[in-house]
C-alpha cells in the first residue's frame, strides 16, 4: 500500500476465479488485524482499519484498489486496458490433475499474451514478476514443455531447491519444509495415507502422476527403428534385438524416412498418418513390445507423452 503498487490474480476459467476471489483474503485477514479487505467482482481493496469507517466510499475504493482478478481463457478481452500499477502477477493452480477441466489450447501463449498486456515490456512500466503456483501434479504439462523446464536436483547453499533456466529469467522452486512435513506426518491424516502414493504427493510434495518405472537410457548398441511425431515434437524409437528392448528418445535420425504422425494435426507430406494405414509393421511391433513391458523411455516427459500416444493409437 505504501508503494502504491497493485497485483493481478490469475485463474484459468471464470468459475475458478469467481470462487477464489470470494475467499482470497480469508486465510490472511486474521494475520493483519490493522487492515480491512474487500473484494467486489474482479477488484480487491485494502485499507487501514478505523473505528469510524464503515462503508467504503467511491473515493476510498479508488485510493485503496490493491489488485485485479484475471481469467486466462478470456484474457484477450483485456488488450485495450492499462494496468500501470501492477508489479506482481500470481497464476494459481496452474497445473491440472488428469480428469479435471482441460488445459486451454496453446495455453502458454495465452499467458504470455496476458503478461504482455499488463507489463507492457519496452515501455516505462515497472518490472512485473509472475509467480506460478501449483501442487506437484506432473512435470509433463504445457508450461514445462514450452520452456523446457526442469525440477531442481539438489538444494542450494541456503537449503532451497531451486532450478535456474540457463538462458531465460525463469526459476523453478520445489518447496520443501521439513518441519511442516514432520508435523503433517504425525497427524491422523498422515497416519491414514502413510505408505501410499498420495502421502508422497500430499506430504512430501512429490509429483502425483509421475514415477520412475520404465525410465532408462537406451543401450549403446541400439539401432534406429523409426520416428514418430506428436504435437509438433519428434521422437526416435530405438531397438536392440539382442536385449529384446525398445527405447523412446529425443535422439532422432534427421534423414530417416519412416515418420509416423500420431495426430491429424501432426500429419505433413513427409509423414504417415497412423490411423489411416492398413499395415503398420514397425508401430505394431512397438506396441507388442510395450504390452510385454519391453519398452523404456529416456525421461519422464517422454514417458508421460508416450502413454498418451499409445493410448490413442493402440
């Protein structure tokens, strides 16, 4: 308030934002007894508490406007509006659990479009920092794929688990509070979920939909088998018949002619569209190997994406 800066709170869909805005300050208002919080529609107001103040006047609202709510799915409607005082953006619940509402098509681009509308890069607008918050669902998501993000593999000198992008101003933090983990383990809920996959997710902040089974680097004696394309990305399938295994890798042979398109949008003049082919011998053998448990994936993203490909083309 003293700096006159404002924030923006982002949710994916209108229904999500409406529910969240109504309860935005409930968890913190008891910690700030000297302040009053008000949410009306898509605007948030904060003022110093005073016994002689009851209703908010129009002038007070203009002076005490602290933040705005934004719906990502309709963000393009905000193009002509200026937000010169916003310096912080919060995108809450940016990761989606499978089976819930879907991601928006080209969602990272929509978020960048909204950010540019608010931050006005290249102008005298103050720097705007974007925080993206979520539970640990899966590293295979539109944002990690779009920016090629990774989870931190070790703690830094301050004990923080943070990965810094080598070329972009992006940090990925895996929040680990050991004291909180111990307290949660010692609750009735901790006893209820102890030893389950959900305990790893809920208590230890491990990714709910990810596990290391079938992840393995390909054999040095494996030879190239074919290429497939999924959502504009190329993947190489390698085989070692002596070991009786196949691997899916980011390593491809650029000159290889056999390229399967796994979706109609991936189909180009130099590809074979899987669902239109009467005979798919290479793909058929790949599926047989998969059914027998002989297919390995070189990292988690490849594994999770391949599961989607196989499910739709089996």
